[in-house]
């Protein structure tokens, strides 16, 4: 939401660099991969690609600090009173949010058409600097298995402290 609120160019290219790789060793996005901001956001939302999330924060005006400050300001504006964010991926154990906070965030995020579209995409293909195709799949099996739900938006996450998590906005049987 903060990337979209800032009006950043979604067609601007972002290159994955050593800082992104240093923070998130487990990733198929190699250093030197250039993607549009839209593609980076797609991989972050759809497939929980943490290097992509970090790159979004790193390339935010003012860098990572400004990005997390914007995240926390947005959370306060939404009434997410128990929320505190310290990194763009959500992997730090210092990130905190209650279930009620997340419900408020999902309701707000669902107002952004691009968030709805990107978070519910089934697959995406991006290319490495060597031209190799990388196919990513939505990390939410409810999307990929086409359960017949009208899912407006979703986001999965897995943390040691919290386990496997998901937030979904959906219409089920009306």
C-alpha cells in the first residue's frame, strides 16, 4: 500500500542487488535480475518472494528506514494499534500485528485494484539476467486449486514464531 500511496512508477526497473541477497539467502531471484516494480510487487504478494519485498523497501524514496516508517504510519492511520513493522518482508520477529490489525490491513489493501490483482494471480514468469525463465506460483493453495471461492485478495506468510499464516478476503456462498 505504501508503494502505491507514494505514486511510484510501476514500470520502473528495480535490480536485485547484494543487499537484497544478504538479507534473504533463500531465493531464486539472483543478484543482477531486473524487474519492473510491478513484477517485484507481484512476486512479493503472490509468491512471498522476500528478496523482492526487500528490494521494494530498499528502492522506496528515503530507503528502508523511510519505507518502514511509512508502513508504521499507514498502520496507525488504519487503526492497527498493535502493529509495529521493522522490515519490508515481515520475517523479523520484531514485526507484530494482531489478528484484528491484519483484518484492518486486508480491508484497506482490498481497496487497491492492483493489490487484488497481484495477490490473486496464479502464476508469473520472470527472467534471470542469463535469460532463464523462472516460473512462480501463488503460495496460497486456495488460489492454485481453484476452490470456487471468490477471493478478492490474499497473502500468506510463514514464521518460526507464528507458523503458517494466511489472510484472505473472500466471498463464499454469497
